[in-house]
């Protein structure tokens, strides 16, 4: 229920009823067709207006979007309303989806003229002071931009048409042609005008002329059977005797124009006095209207319940006389917007009547076709534009050598938007924003980094954790079997140190995952370089240990004195110290910090660590590669030493894997950007660490756990002797 009842608004309903009664009683208008109606009160609420329209479109009070529950006619034709502009906007967005006609009798908001947003919205309100301005407004209202002008050969026609051209230019409407009627008219001049209309293919022609100058022209149009044109008439000839000539009716059908506004509706005042509740028992408003007008109360409400009536308020009888009501309460002389409602209903009726009378070949649609009255589409009024409007997200580009109404529509570039129809330039978004998919608004750029929440970050962190736990498990196995020959071989302390270093290698991956911070950016590359140098130095030391141990068994060997010395420890200390100096110098001289990269990826702000010096990064990798290469060469040369304790074959394979990973890392790292660059480095860290771990420790764990009989001194000595004899 609405909060308040407005008598003047109820008059709009009565104007509609009056118009419908007239139309249904008129045998010349919509013959054999009855115009029906449904009335909904929007209560000045946008939500109620939407609810009412959904009920109307769906039928049976069932609000089912894009579906009609109506199982039989009547055919829905149009919606008249709403009164407030906000309500009209709300329902116009729904009705515009299917181009369902909506005719407002009071909404005057300028934005409702935007045919892109409200393609099926029309209205019967609005006046202007001068004829040219009024004509231009009417042309814009129908979204026409390709219009011809025909004027009389006198001051009225010349001055009026010139002003009309200026107004059209101001409002972006192109003049398809501008011709002057000769006095007296000649066949050559009339044929020239007809040819101009046919050549420009315009469907709308403004006739800024007197009736006496137009008769010969209109007769020529009729003779040439030129149908489907909309003639725009100005006040000089619209109320003239031209329309009494039956031979011109087919030509003038569809003529629109300007005339003096009149709020008089013949017979409407008598109709307003003739209403009473018993006459309209199904009118849901009339009882409330009666209470308002006569300041009375009904003893029974609409559902038969007895209502409480104050002793000071008289009871309504339904026989009170409206003629005795003061005009300040019930005004029957000033119809104001009621005339707009009346005309809106007639507009619908005439549109339906035009469909009924349309004949194939002379219709307003493609190839002169007509709408099928048994199954017509509500959106079916002829357009007249050189080019369609460029919607938001596009810009207009003029066609060379053609009028400015003829143009092409191009989508805005990435990072640019246009939020209005027919804009000529796109606007660039701020640096921290990007255009949305439709290029109609700027939206904040996506903040991107390799996070723990995304699948890639989850996968890398899971692999790193699993590998760390696996390495810890192997370390525990080596400690548990520390006194076995296989663990003692090649310096078990080096194996312990290498396993600890590999654990930290796997764990340092976590420094690269998650949002970059000042601390992580400062230390992650330095820690990565130092730990990997420690790993490779340990492997290098193990390789040297094998070489010294084998050489010391030869008679008179000069390396016999280095057995058991601290040479391996010195190598580890030297290799890791040099890398530590490189990384420390890098951190001190060129400290890394988080930064925002606005341009690496479209629509994305990449948060990354700024490498202060790329040269230091490659120096660090170069030294690491040098250690790996030296270790690979020595291990390869010592791979066939006849010793049962020899693990240089495994070291050779591990170094091949290690160097292959980091050689392929460099081009992959350079060719990627953003979070994927970080992911490539993490992948290289994990794969190279896993390669070292598997190649060196997997064979030993296999023997320790699954083949303990091979982990004995006698077995290793006998195997060594077999190798020596071979």
C-alpha cells in the first residue's frame, strides 16, 4: 500500500481510461481490435515500479525475468509511465533489454534521451520556445542524425531553415540535403528534389514551408510512390487543408510536427464528473479517492471487513456529487499532465492501427516489409541515421570526405575508456588503474606477486617442504648408521655438512614466495648464493678426498702426507667465504628493496624486489658455476678410480644435473617477467638441489636400508680388490 493518495495523480489514471474508452468506441481506429489495460501504482518508489513492470511482463503476478506466464492473448504492446524520472529510469533499463516501448507522460530528465541506455524509452512531455529548437529536439529524441531540409523560397523559409541548420550543427545532426521550393514550382526543380531524397537515402525530411508551396511537391512524391518517409511539419502548415486531400493521405501517413500546445481534452471534464464507485467496482483506487475528496470513511473496506469510523467523520455512501467539490480539491479544468497520458495512450493506439493498415511492399522496415500483427515485436519505429551511435567503450573516427554524421566506431585502446555515447576521444586511465573489459570505466590494477594462496605458490612451497623433510630424514639415517663403512667412506662429516646445506637450500625457496618485504628482498639472493656455494664446496671437498685417498695407496706417493689433513675443510671455507664476500658487497653497495612495476603486464601491478645490480647477480652465478665446473672436471677424471669407496661417479652425475639446470635457467629467467620470473628461480633452486640430493645420497640410502649386507667392511674391501684385479 502506498503511503499517500494523490488526487491529481489519480486523474492520470482517469485520463487513460477515458482515452481507452474513446479508442474502443472509435470504429475507424483499430477496427476489430480492443485496447485493454492493467494499472499499477508505483507509489513513487523505484522498487515498486520495477516490481509492477515485472508483474506486467510475466503475467499472473509471477515475476519471472525474461519469461511470460501468459498462456493466451492479449498481446502486450507498451507501458505508459512512470511519472518520476527515477522510476522511469529503473523500468527503462528492464524494458530496454527487449526494446519494449515505454512512454512516459512526466519524466523530463535529459539523460533519458540516451538511446544507448534507454533504447525503447519515449515521452509526451517537453516544449521549447522556438520552432527550430523544437524541431531539433524532436529529431534528437528519435535518435535521427541524417535529415533533409526543404524550405519555401521566402524570408520565412530562408531564415527558418538557416536557423534550423545552425541548431542541427550544434546538436550533431547532419544535413543530408537542403533544397528550396521554387515559386512557381517547375518539373525540373521538383525532380531535382526527388533525386536528392533518393540519393541521400534519408528517411526524415523537415518541411519548413507554407502549405501552398508544398501541395505540388507532395503530389510529385505521391506520383513517384515514395513511401516510408517521415515528414516533419512546422506550425506553418500542420493545421492546414493539405490533410483533407485523400490522394495525399498515403504520402502524409506518419507525419509528425509542431503545433500550438493545448491541454484541452474534449469530453474529459464531463467524464471526471461522471465517475462513482458503483460505476467502476473493479477500480482499486476509487474508494480511497472518494474518501479523500469527500472527507468521509467507508463503513466496509474492500474485503468486507467493518472498519472503525470516527464519530466526527461521515460515512461514505457512494452517491455524493463530484460537481459540488471545490476545484482546489478536485480540479477538472487544468489537466496538466493528464493530456500527456491521454496522448501517450493514443500514440500506442495509432502505432497498432498503423500495423493493421500496413501493406506489404510499402512498410517501414527492410525491403518495405510490415510487422506481423498476430506476432509483432513491440520495438518495431523506422530509423534515419547515417551511422549508428558509438556506445561507451568506443570512439568515433570520421570518414574521410563524408559529413561528420558518417563515422566508424573503434574500441578504445587498452588502458583507455569512454563512458559516454558518441565520444570522439578516449580517456587514459591513471597509472595505478586499468580499463575494464568493456572499456567503460577504470578499475584498480591487480596487485600481483607469487603468493601462498595461488596454486603455483602452493605447489612450490609444498615441494620445498617435502624435499626439506626428506633431506632431514636422510640426515637422521646417516647419523643412525654413522659407524657403518658406507657412511664413514669419503668423510662422513662432509656428508653431514652437505645434507644440512641442502636442507637450507630447499628452505631458502620460502624467501622468494609471498609478498616481497624489505628484509626478504635484502637477503634472499645473498643467502641463496652463499648456501649453494657451501653445497658445491662440500661436494668439491668430497671429490678431493677421494682423489687423495686413492693416490695415497700408491707406493712413494707424494699425497700420502695429506691424508687426514684439513685440506677439504679449507676448500669448503675458501669457496663459501669468497661467495660470502661477493654477496655481502652486493647487499651493501646495491641493497634490494620492494618496488611496483606498473608496465610489465597489462592491467597488473607487479610487486617485485628491485635488483640493485644485475652485474653482481651474474658474478654470483658465475662463481657458483666455476665451482661446479671444477668439481665436475675432477669428479669426471676420478670416476674410474679402482676403489670400493669411490663416489665420484655419483658426484659426476650430480654436477651434470646441477650445471644443466643453471645453464638453462639464465635464458628462461631473462625471458620471463613478474611472478613467473621468481617462479623460474625457485624451480631452478629446487630442481638443482634435488638433483644433488638424489644423485649423491639415493644410492647410499638404498644400500643402507634395503641391502645392509653390502654395508660391511669385508664386502667393500672384497669389491675393491675385484675392481683392482679387473
